[in-house]
C-alpha cells in the first residue's frame, strides 16, 4: 500500500508572515484549522509540523491567504529609479494681467518648480527590551495557560498558581540562560510541571485535604479520571492532547523515549475511554480539557510581584548560605584555638613490684582479747563517767 505524499507547506517564517498579512491572530487560525493556539505557535516556530487532515487544512488556509495578498497587494513603487526632475511650468495669465504691479505677457514663464521623488521614511530603530520587560512579556504570554495546565495536573487551584509562580521565579534567577533558550516557554513549562507533580506536597498541611470539585458533573468526572492516572501518564496526555506538542517533543520534555511516550499516551487514552466513553476521540478530549481548565478562577500574580518575590527569596537564601559559612569558619577557628599544641602521651599501665610483703589479714581473737572485749562491753556505764583502765 503506497502512502500519498504530504501536502507541501511554506517555511515557518513564511507561515507567520502570511498570517500577519491576512490580519489573523493565532487563535483565529487555530479555530479555523481545529487545533489549539499553542499548536499554531509551534507550527510557526518550526518546532512541530501538522499531520494528516490538519496539514491539508492548514496548507489550504495559507494558500488562500497568499492569493488574497497577491490580489490586494498595491503595485510596488521603484523609489530608487525615480529621479529628481525639473519641470518648467507655463502659466497663462490672460491677455491683460498684472503681477506685483508689472505687466505679464501671455506666455510669461515662471521659475522652474522642482518635483522631488518620494523619499522612504525610515522608522527609528526599536530600543531593545530590558531583562525585566522581556520577562514580563514572557510571563504575560505564558502564565495564564500554564496555570490552567497545572490545574489539570494537580486538581488544586492554589498549587497550580504556586507552581507557575515558582517556575517563573526560577526563570528570573536564571534569566541569562532562559533568555537565550530556543523555547523559553517550554523551559518554564517543564519547571512548573516538575514542581506541580512533586510528591512532597502531600506532606504539607495546606495540601492534605482535597479542594472542592468543579460544580459541573461532567467536569468533575473528567478531573477525577485525570487524577487517577499516574503522574507520568497524566503529563504525557496533557502535553500531547492538551498543549498540542508532537510525540518527539512530548518524549523529550518528559525525559522518556519516543516508544515509551507513545505507550503512556495510549494507556492514558484507554483509561479515560474506559471511564468516559465520550472522550475516546482526541479532538473531543482536547475540547473538554480546555473547558475544564477554563471553569475556575485561575489568575496568576502580576509579573512585578513574581520578580520581587523571586529576588527576595534569592537574597534570603544567599544570606542564609553566608551565615552558615561564617558559622563553619567560626567553629573551625575555635577548634584550632582550643586544641592542644603539644602531644601528651597516655599514662602507661601499672607494673608489678617485687619484694613487697604480702598484706596481713586479721585472724581470730585470742582468749585474752575476747575476755578484754567482754569486760569493756560490760564495764561501760551511762553518764559522764569515764572508763579508767584497771591495773593488774
């Protein structure tokens, strides 16, 4: 069985140019093709390419945009070929006329009037964005969608917001690295997912009890089914069917091989279809996940707040590291100052001394000693009298 060749597509930059020439947003293109806005953005950046029917619909849309541009495009003006021309203008004043009190002939010739060629106006160069402005732009573009995605991963609104804010705080701390990354949004998304799926949150008191479920029955059933999936399966399903990444990109972001990512995706779809048969279609699953993520009030903090908290956290841990280092240095110095400066040999074990007479043990009393002891016992009287020895 032979496979038909894929529909040709223009380069990624040309795709974006055609969309902008047609005055369409990424959301409008996504609605026409039937995909998410993140998928259209991935197509225009060249990270992924459409497949199947979506590729045909996308190619047809780009072709129509190119035809409209050709029809409505004004003729180009060759500015470089236009020369400065001087034209002599003959003004007929009439049979009798006057100009500044002087008579003018019928064929008076005025001074030649130059006609200048149109000069293109150059736009002033745009000033480069500061790091704070670039960070704020990335945050405004990615944060709302990331909060909704983190909510689908965890089922907790507060944890979703915290995960996204913490990810952007880490991004601000490592901004020179993130700014030159090929996909800064993917970098932040990976950090947010890792933080949201951390198993240590179960030991935090604020996250021990589940949050109230969505009010709608269908949304509640879908969220329950998602949370029953293993974290790796849930993340793979969200990246592929929710965000719209390709299988290779999903495998790379989840740090798995492509066959492993495909198996996780198939098992996750089967588990969802077993509980919710209506979601066996990936398109319907994408729509329902989008609706579920949009039900709650999932608002992220303002970019300046995130930057300020990140900087304050960095200052705190820097000071803590300095204090810990100073404590170690102080303890080491105290130990060196109080340690003995010379070696003291240990006390040797005792040695046996020869020639010492043995210890005499007291034996039994003689008869005289026994008689003396009895006489002393019976002769003692109470009172101040003293016992005087009796002479023999």
